[in-house]
């Protein structure tokens, strides 16, 4: 019986550490997407329609040529993928042990993200619709799911 309590405490501690890790990676993904905009892109982000743009960002802007497809994907598609990954990771952290609610909230989050992307077709929000944005979102969602199922789920929840 004492060993069972130890296992439960150990599992709770591991789950708490994993949640903290997911929050940290989520934050880094969000900051990564913002950094690409802040340092390499036009600073007319949707974010600055709600919050004032800090004036020092103009000093940190680097001009990058987008003649290659890889650089274009880095500048225009990777931020959306990173932001999408950030949302999925925070949802995973909050509902790590509750598959039902995690699936519901991931579905809602995905629908909102895709709706925002598709609303760019009809000028619903500022931006340019790009199928590669959706490809990057799908790639990050699939990669996160595969990494979780292959490496984390088997070690923590077995």
C-alpha cells in the first residue's frame, strides 16, 4: 500500500513537471512566432490593432530578401505554425490527463484558427490567405501529436 502512494505521488509530480514543460514550450513557440514578425516582417500585425506598437521595434527590424522559397516559408508560414503549436501545447498542458476535454478544446481551437485563416480570403481579417499556412499548422499539429504519443504518453501514462 505504501508503494502505491509513492507511485501516485511520483506520477502527480511527473504530470506537474510535464505540464510546466508544455507551458514553457508553448510560451517559446509563441515568442518565436512573434519574434519573426518583430525582427523580419512588417510590424502591422493584428496584435497591434488591439495593443499599441512599442516604438523600439522599429529599431530592431532587419530587412530580409525573400527570393528563396525557404526564406518565404520562414517569414510568412512558420509564424502561423508556431502560434498554432503554442495553442495546442497550452491546451495539452491544461488538460493533459483529460482526453475528452483536451480533444474538445483542441477541436475548438483548430476551428477558430482555421476560420481566421480562411476569413482572410474574404477580407474578414487583415492578412493574405495562404495554403502553406494551413500546411504548417497541420504539420505542427501532427508532429506534436506524434511526439506525445511516441515518447511521452508511453512513459508517463503507462
